[in-house]
C-alpha cells in the first residue's frame, strides 16, 4: 500500500478542476512511469492505448464529485426563447386566426387597416405614399407610410409599430398604479417582457379649410415567463383639428364616433369624448388642440372582456375612411386667402406644441430603447409658424375657433 500512495498523490496533482485535459494526461503518464517498481507486485505490461484509456477512466471518476458540486453551485442556464422569438415561430408554423394570441391578431389587423387607409388617401390625393419597412433589433418593427407635398395633403402619415421589449422593475412599479394585475405587490419581478402594437395616422391638408385629423389605436400586454399573456390593455381614439369650423363636419365626425361607441357600450361616447377634450389640451395656452373626438386608454378586463374591447377597436378603426374622406372631399378645393393660410400655420404651431410637450405617445416612443425617431415624429406638420403676440380679430371666424377650443362644445 505504501508504494501506491505516491502514485495516487501524483495523480491527484495532475487532475484538473474542470476536466482532465489531453495535454496533462501525458504528464501524468510520465510521472507514473518514473515511480520505483514494487518488488512484491509484478508490474503488468499494458499497451500505450490501454494505459491511456485506464487513466482517462480514472480521471472521469475523480471528476464526478467536482462536476456534481459545480452543478449545484452554478446551475447551467439554458437559453429561453424571447417573446418575439415565440411569436415568430407561431407565424411561421400557422396562419393567424381567432384562436391566436391577441398580440398577433392585433398586429395582423392594424397592418390590414393600414393598407386600406393608404389606398383611400392615395385616391383622394392622386399621389403615392412612400413605404418604409423597418426592424428593431430588440424585437418587432414596423411599416411607415408617408405622403409629402401631395396635391391635397401637405403631409400625411400612416404608421404601424410592433414593439417587443423588457420593462425594468421601476416601470413595473409605476404601471401598477393603473394595472394591479401586472405584478403582485409583494413579488414584483426585476423585469417583464412586453409587447405593444398600434396604428397611428395623421393628415395635414394643404387647404386651410380642410381639417387636420389624427387617429391612434393600440394594444399593450406583458408576458409571463412561459410566453402567455399577463396584464393587457387597449387604447386609442380619433380627433379632428380644423382651422375653420364647419358645423356639419364637426357633427358628422362626432356622430360617426358616437355610433361606434353606442354599438358597444352606451357609456363610451360621453366618457371618451370628455377624456379627449381633457387629454388634447394645451395647458400653457388654456385651449384644446382641436374640436375633439374620442380618446381612451387602459381599457382592460375591469371595463369589458378582451374580445369585446377588441371588437370595439376594430369598429373604431374601420370607421375612419367613411367618416373623414367625405369631409376632406368637401373642403380640399375651397378658395382661401393668404391670411387664412397664415392662420393655418399658426394653428399648426399649437399642434406641434402639444405633441412635443404633452403627448404621452410621443414621450413613450422617444423613451423606448432603440426608438425610430422618424416614425415617432411622423405626426409633425411639414410647415408651421409662431408669431409673437398673435391675436385673432374680434368677431372673426378665427376668434370663433378659439372660443370653441376654450369651451369644448357638445356636437351630438
């Protein structure tokens, strides 16, 4: 036994912590071959190959306790597919149907509506939109369609954004103010994957008699670790911003939105109309941005079921073309003066002020990791004016607009 202890001691010194490398095996063999033979024990004659296999087997057996400890102390982390990767796999394997995750149904719907709206506005203007498709390295992407310096529209944009990302703990805690189901108060995770999809639209006509229009419908959800939906909510709305008020246009626009709301919930229109007047409000000017429409956010299961709200979103978005196109057709060829064009530019300046100072959508987009600034600022008009201490003349049509903006009117 005494003769074996030096051999075992030398063998243990040659053993690596993580694995027995082929480079060290020859060193161990040389060390063992230099030991003095035991006169009582005949030395077996092994071929080099057999000797190497024997040493390898002994090395593996010796490494087992170490590997077991390493597995307990530092478990191997396998790559888990992200939410974006899960959804890409679903889209490759099967068509999107009513049984698909709401994320993918919303994405499919807004992309379809984008095509319909672009087609309708191209028919009005006679000019094609520029179409830019883009991808986000964090997941998702979008399609931005923009028409500039057309025959009817100075600028119009219809954009779809699909965003995958991760919410940090601070953002999760902030969102719990309106969405308690995003995480348990005593078990807030360090991060949560999220998905956001939406369609945004803006149209700035050349003719000051034709109103600017804005629309946005969106969906947001967080994901559980297994990829299933966590907290979710819808938001959106549409509003009209004229430079000169035509009562029939205002009534038509609001009546169309009221009809959509009433078909789903009689409480929607009065609630969302008020919400719109309060949201699209330039506090520093003490006036609304336009004559309103509807606006809502955070519609979740506390309001109605997911399918019911999605049906409402679909009807609202589909109502845009039959509502706005007749209005623009009535106003796009009306005569106007240089003074009226100047008023349009001043009103556009107020539009820019709201978007950059107060709009939450703009702030969210610009603060999202990897923002595509051109798409986020698509809503900015091509031209605008700021004149020092400009006041509308008493009794003028311009003054009537300001009065309505300071005291929102019930149009239907």
